[in-house]
């Protein structure tokens, strides 16, 4: 599994020696495992001697995983409708390990600018609208669950000059997001890119994902944000209904009942431990 995960967008082709060095395995062990994976079609050799990449069976397996994802199935039609309505790229994203978001599904903008496919992309949650929505939900929907994450939130990576890198500032924004029901990311992930995200809830009213609308600053102007926020919020509510979500109490009520300072949410020992 470590070998398969070593093939990424930035390193699609890997050699035996490179994998052995990176994974801390003997070259003969890596070669033997690659041979087994190649036999099953999960790995394929390239034209370069001794260089491998993911094989056709990995594509099949990934496609099957997407098709079997209930969340993606419930959201896809809404993503399509949302993209048609606003004319921008729409996505379904979830929070994964190390405070990153993962794009489960995406409908590209009808415009050439801002239409790069990125299903499967992972990025820093604090720099994305969907990530901030999910962090806010984790913080205020279930404050106890957020404790282990407090330490990592104290080390926020600066992606662009506008990325939030202060834990105190992020907490203030998460409170605002939870009150208003949506989040924005204004050139915090990439210069010139603006996104608006809203939460998706499951049958237990727990936030399990987020929808977003994203596009360039030339089209997603500040004056347009409120209308886009309402569009994505309503689409997220409909996806939540597809997942069996019953009526939700007002976010402001939830916030009053659950808000606690980020710094106080973790004990000294917990603050030293990443989840």
C-alpha cells in the first residue's frame, strides 16, 4: 500500500531505488512487491527501464470507489445543477488526514479560465472555503472532536500572501462561518482564485462534507459573493436532504451552546500530539 501511495501527481513515475530509499525498504523487497503489483495490473512499467507508474487496474479500482461512494452519488446532480446556474466550477469535498480537504467530485466551469480538473486533489483545509466550513463544523458541531486538531492548527502553512496563518484569526473566522452558514476563501489557496463553500449534513445532522463554487476574481467579485453563497448553501441543504438530514437548528443557537476558545480546547499534553 505504501508503494501505491508513493505514486502522486508530482511523482507519477518512480524507480526501484527511489522507492526503496523513500520507503526505507531493501531494493529487492521493492522489486518483488512491484512485480506482484504489476502482475495484478496495479502497476505498469514505462518505456524507461526500471521506471513504473500506476497501472490500468488502479484506474478501475479508483473509479469503482467513486461509484460506490453514497455521498458522491447524493451530491452529483446538485453539483451539475449548481455549475449550470452559476457558470463556475463546483465541487464536493471532505476533510481527510493532516487537516487537508479532498475533492470527491467536481463539475468544471463552462469558462476556459478556472477549468482545471482536480478530482482526488488534496489541499490545506485552512486555505479553502470547504476546509474552513468543515473545520468550523468540527469545532462547533462536536467541540471535543476538535481537541486533537488544535496543535496542528497552531502551525498553519502560508500558501499565498492572503492565507490565514494565525490560529486566533482562524478561530474568529470559524465562528463567523458557523454563524452565517458559509465560508469564503479569497486568494488564500491560489492568487486570483475565490471560492464559496457550505456544509453538507448526514442523517444524524453531522457535517460530513462541503460544496463549493470556485472561480477567478474577475468573475467572483465581492458584490457577487452573497448571491453565490445563497446558491451553494441551498444546494448543500438539498444534498443533506438526500442523505436523510432532518431539519437543523439555527447555527447561531449551536454556536452559543458550543463555542470555546481554541487555545483552551486542548490540554498541554494534547497540544503536543497531532491526531
